[in-house]
């Protein structure tokens, strides 16, 4: 076997690219933990909704539709950035469901309420109102979402191999948490003004959550999930406990700062707006840095998998650079072809991604699917 082909197989093995996720694992204790926690969350959520849907059905319906669209947009974006050793769709769904029902209704709502009551009894109501959210949510919510990444690591050990996998799964857990939490807030605001204007009051909450939600749970849990994989290590990811703990603490710190803005601003609206803007920018800066760090091995894997295709003339060096690079490299590749050729070049990159997925699924072996996808690349080159 030649060195490029050996490097291809090693990259596929290291990243777990192409391996499948089988959710039904009755002999795996983690499966039953997942089922129990999510099942309780579903039961809790159903009971809460059932008790209020008859009175506040319009508010619940409006919030659910709006946040469903919001969730689909974020799902699309999160799936788009997972463009290297792509994870099975079922794994993302499992992470989303955990965040939506397990982390939210089973872990966070019970843990937050209990600890908040302790703060009130031990430190007084004023302290609980000012600092309670900031000193409860970062613990129960981040560890709750992180528990989903941990369970999926042991439910799919051949798939979840790198810190980038933890980053993506954490983002999906955060997306599920964000959607269900926002719907809960909208439902809780419906009784304001004695429920006489439930749509107006709930939609005001919906708008506020839409404006601020993009910089919270999804970002925090993506950073936390990457840190968790660094902390534990996998066959494809060397342990980096210091980096892992730092990322997990950073996610919790961002969460604490966001939930404590009212207390930190001391009632000054100008300071409050400055804090919100500063924390949002800081969160985005951290998540971009973490993404760039965790995605580098994934890009190297893409290059290793597809380099033999350059040697055989299927791809050009420029196409390999665009395929294994970031958005700037892809944009440059499409731009260099001129306006008339941009569409064909975009299709070439999509077909090359399909070929990489098929090669990963076959473990680097030649199969009918691999040959068919390679033929599609040749057809697009001729076109």
C-alpha cells in the first residue's frame, strides 16, 4: 500500500468518519440512562403543557411555530459547518432531543429550582434575585447539556472521536435546550395582564429571546462539549485535560456573566446594554477560536482522504485546497473560475464532498458507490 493510501485509511480510522450510529443498544447502560432521563423530561413537559394549553393555547402555538423555524435555521447552519468528517444525522437528533427534554426538564429545571430555594433560605431573597440565576444555571444547565455529549460518546464511541465532534454535538444539545427553554418562557409570560393579551405578551418574550438566544446556549454548550472531549480523550483525540477544563470553565463563565448582567449593571441601563454587547462579542470570539482549533485536525483528515484523488487526476490541487479549507478557500476557488464557471465549480465541490463521504464509509476501499461518485466528478469536469 502506498503512503497516501495508508494516510487515507489512518485518517478515516482516527476520526471515525463514515461509521454509523445505532441508537437501539439495550445492552449498553448508557442507552437506558438516556431513555430514562429523556423519558422523564417528556413526561414533565407534557404535564406542564397539558395543564395550560386549554387556556394559553394560542400563545403556545405561536411560540412553537416561531421557534421551530428558528431551530431549523440554526440546525441548517450547524449542519453546514460540519462539512468535514460528517456525523450521522441520527446522532445530531439524539443530541437535540437530549438538550430539549433531558437537560431542560429533567436536570436543569429541578436543579435550578432546588439551588435557588437554598440561596433564598441561606442568603436572603435579594441575593437570590440578583445572583441566583448566575450561580445556578451555569452548573446545572452546562453540565446537563454536557451529560448528553458524554452519553453519546459512550453510545457511539466509533463515531465521536475528536474535540470537533464534541463541539458539534454540544451545539445540537444547546439548540434543543434553547428551543424548549424559549417556548417555556413564552408560555410563562402569557398570564401577564391576567392573560387578556396573551399573544402580545408572549410574542414580546419571543422577540426578546430571538434577539439574544443566538449568543447563548448553542455557543456555550459547543465550547463545553469540545472541552469535555479534550478532558476525557478518545482513541482519536489525545487527552488535553488543562485545555478541556479551561474550555468548560469558559463556557460556564460566559453563562454566569450573561445571567448576572442585571446584578452587575446595578440598575444602570447604559451599563446593562454595554455588558450585553460585550458578553455577546466575547462569546462569539471564544467560539470562533475554539472552532478554528478543533476543526484543524478535521481539515487535515479531509486532505489525507482526498490527496490520492489529486495524484490520480480526479481533483486538482486547488480543489483539494478548497475542499479541506475554510470558507475563504472555497470562495477563492469559486471566484477564480469567473461568473460563468462558478455554478460548475460549486457542484464539483459538492460532488467531491460526496466522494469523501463514500470513501470514508467504505474505509478507503473501492466500491460501486465510490466509483459512481468519482464518475460524477469526471462528468462535471467535462461539463
